[in-house]
């Protein structure tokens, strides 16, 4: 098995955002996430939707011990001095009915504004609210989900072969999405809808998931932050105690992908987003 690299980022941080874990789905990278949860310490942990894939569980029962271990670790953090906030997504939308409740020390909130250490206000929500296919046509969204499930199953086979060859994890789905014009246009439109929502809510930026495309992007007025997922990319957003926000990858190869410096160092311009 490939030897995993030591974490190149600090393990004690102010805030962590993760989304699109899809527990209950065979493509979930539960072992990588479990390593990450156990290694990291934070004051606040945001679960930004699609943590449990009820859509897949309705079709087929799939819940290995590794998925149990993730839930137990999250509950353990909530019990021991970590504020855990669950912002439901479309795959676990049944939990949206419990908005405002606390279950097992985990707060359920449909959307919330987070204030960073350097005073930036970030709206946190899953992001399916901006997906026209899901909003206007649930059937179309379901068909797209099934096609995507098939692609991710193929991805598991590809990565099984790569592991046998001693190569790193690779996302076939992400590779195809980057090269299909309609998918690229959809993601561009999605990001623009997110920015408009941030402006409407009078916040400095918006943190979401949903489209499985990790990103830190700074526009003229608002910051777009996407956690990515734990199916394809195995990424998370972390905020350091000075307000610096990093997009990190934690799988076979741990790395800092992008960094947003704190406000007091630079004004939020596109040039402020630096690849690590």
C-alpha cells in the first residue's frame, strides 16, 4: 500500500468545512475522511450537506463499519469541545425539517453566517439551492444522480487498478467534468449564482459544496469557497487562527491546494488567491 505523506498543514485550526461525504454510498472515501477527522483539531466543524446519502440508501442498503466509524468520530468531536454544525444538503434533505434542533450535540441549521478571525462574514449552505436542474425538475436531478453514481462506480474500479500499480488516487469524474463544455458552463453558472446570493445577503463570501468541485475564488465583491467532496477529490476548507483559509486535499497525497490570506494582509482581489 502507498505510504501516506505527513500533513503539510497545521492540525490545530479555528474552523473546518467538509461537504459531500455521501456515507451510505460505495464511492465514499470514508477511510481517508476518518484519518483526517482524527488528525485535525478545530473550534468549529461545519458539515456542509450530503453527509449521508439517503438517495442511495433508499435504493440499496450499504453501510460498512468504516461509515459507522466516521459517524462515531463526528459525535465524539461534538461531545468534546468542538462545535459541530450540520447544514443539510439535497441527499440528506430530510434533516432540513429539524432546522434549529440539536441532536447528539450536533446543531442542525439550514444556513448560517460564519465570521472569520479577521472579520469576514461567510454564508454557509449546501448549494443545491442554486442547481436549476434539481430545483425545477426533481426527476431530471434524480436521473443525473443515477448516471453520476454509475460514473463513480467506474471510478472505484479505475482506482483499484491504480492502487495495485502503486499510483495515487485519481478522479475520473472530475477529469471528465473539466473537459465537457456543458459541465464547465454549468459550474460557471453555479458559481455566478453563488456570488449573486452572497451579494444579496450582504456577506463577504459564501461557503458551499454540492457540485464536487473544490475551489477558492475571489471576485471583485465576494469570495466563492467550495469544500469539494469525499468521493472524488477528498478535500476540505480550513480556517487558521489568523483568518487565513486554505483548500486542502487529504488522500494518498496530502497537500495545500489554494490559500486565501487574511484580510489585514491583502485586500480580497483575484491575485490574493495563491496556489500553494
